[in-house]
């Protein structure tokens, strides 16, 4: 699940519980322990790239 923060940047949230906090050492949600799937990572990376492109069009650094 991807949320947008107030600045418009994407934030990755757990598909299972909605938590926005991940343990980067284990690549799992702090709340429920579910792993970040490769599909979730790919969707988030694409959202980040889209955000950066929009920022670039506006002349703002991403």
C-alpha cells in the first residue's frame, strides 16, 4: 500500500496492517512482521520515480 505524505511524496505502508514502519534489517513490518514483497518494493520504487519526475517538471529537487 502506498500513501502520499503532506509534501506529496510516496510512503510505503504494509499491505496487511497499514503500518508505515519497516525494519530495514529484516525487511519486515514492525507492527505485524509481514515481509515486504518484491512486488511491493517495485511499486514503491515506481512511485518514487514518478514523484521525482513530477518534482523535476516543477523545477524542484526530489
